[in-house]
């Protein structure tokens, strides 16, 4: 049996001034794979490297997102402007029903710094709690300034971080106290 993260179906993303349709954050489904693939294709090698901490190819990153989406042990939150995917956040559990998940964020280059990542991260506690996830783990390389600034917006009382060889390793407690 696999737990499916549930929560509000669509959440408007406010504060974007791109002239695009307002962005929404929602769980991705199998029908979103094509648009997720196009979004990953619009990401630079540097964005992919920041997301994966290494030299992962675009195709490998998309295979991982596909596996999370179809594999049943996680969820993918999708940020979209109209039908165009502009970001995604994976919550991958080590096994179905596990009370922990690993969080990984990707926002296409042209939309970085516009609040998309912030809104995706803001959606995490609701989906995680609904699925019985207490703690969300993440890692950010020291050189990824945007991601480090995003971490500063998390509730410090629920966050544990440590530096380990140029990487910020963190656990965000999103479950009940």
C-alpha cells in the first residue's frame, strides 16, 4: 500500500510580475510528464547541477522525476503558469509510509528569483502532514546562494542544519510537535 500525499489541489502563487498567467502549485500527475520534460529541457546545466549536486544529465534528472511520480513512494509538486511547468519539487520517501522524505527543488532558469521556489517549499508542510511525513531532509551546496536564502525563510524552530564538506545538510520538522 502506498501513501499518496493529499492536500489542496491548486494553490495560487502570488507576487509574480512576469505578465504570464498566475502560477499554481499542485501535485503532478502522469499527464504532466511531457510538460515536466519540457521544463527540465529549459533548465541550464548549472541549474541541473545545483539540483543534483553533480553532473547528472537532463535525461537522468527527468527519469528520476518520472520514477518518483509513477513509483508510488513520493510525490511531485508542480508549479505551472497556465499549462507551462516552471518548477517542481520532489518529496521522495525511502519506502511507502516512511515518516521522512527527501526534498529536491528545480525551478527553470528564467523563473528563478520570482517566488516560484518559495511557493513550492511553502506547500511542503501541508502535503507532508497529510501523508504522515514528520521530517523532510534536504541538502544544498554552499555555492547555491538562492537555495540558501530560501532556507532562511523556513521556521528556524523546526529546522536543524549542519555544514558538511561544503554542503548544508538539513532536516525540516513539518509534523506535529
